[in-house]
C-alpha cells in the first residue's frame, strides 16, 4: 500500500484497549437486544398458547351449541308430528260429528 510522506504521515491505529472496550459495549448492547427479543418471543408464545386454548374452548362451545340446536330441531319435529296427528283426529272427529247430526 502506498502512503505519501510515510515517515511524516502517521495514521493513528486504534488502541487495543479502546477497541476491546468498544467491542465489549457492542456485546452488551447486543445482549440487551437479545434479552428484549427473548421477552417479546416469550410474550408471543404465551399469547399463542392462550389463543389455541381459546380456540379449543370455542370449538367445544360450538359443538355444544350444535348439539343443542339438533335437540331443539328434533323436539320441534316431534311437536309438529304431534300437532299433525291431533289435527287429523280433530278432522275425523268433526266428520264423525257431522255424520251423527245427519242421522
């Protein structure tokens, strides 16, 4: 490497101690960043676990509501069948009553 006026030109070299202190500060800064990121990761993992738990609970509730809806639908169908049977009995009774009145 060519340096003009080499004997008179002096480039200050970083001092090993100063460079070591700088590296130590950088290491501490990076360690702090790692700690912050670890805390964020832990928080995100906890939130993810809570969401999975909520999802499972909601799925259970949805299944329960679905079963309740099916039960209510069956009860409705049974009631409609009973009403239809009663209407038929009333119709027969009405026809029978008319026949008796005619005689």
